[in-house]
C-alpha cells in the first residue's frame, strides 16, 4: 500500500534532487523510499560533508603531482619492506 508524505524542502535542492534522480533514471520517490528504508533498517541518520583540503594541503598535493609528473623524488619499487624502510631512512 502506498501513502503520501508531505515535507518541506528548499525549492532549489528539490529541483536538483529531481534532476539528479532523473539523470540516474529514477523518480525522486524511489530515492526517498530507499533513504527511508535505510533509515529504518539502520536506525540512524548519517550526514556527510564533502572533504575539502586546506590551502596548505592543496599546495602539498599540487607539488606531489608535479614531482610525480616530472619523476622527481620517486623511489622504488622495492623487493621487500626492509628495502623500503632502508630507502625511507636514507
């Protein structure tokens, strides 16, 4: 048996959700029902925020990408963990 749930949602997020569900070939009601089933089964709600690196970490990652591209500061492969540890200590 189906029932109707009336909820208040921000107009923009609802439109984005409908668009995203449609792109996946799903009606929004299927997505909401899946979340409700998960909520009931796990008896918990999980909110997540995309991880955004700090400016310093972003700089470190860019430097590592450059070094990798230019084959700088690259060691290995190693034949054993002992060889790897020796290279790290040198």
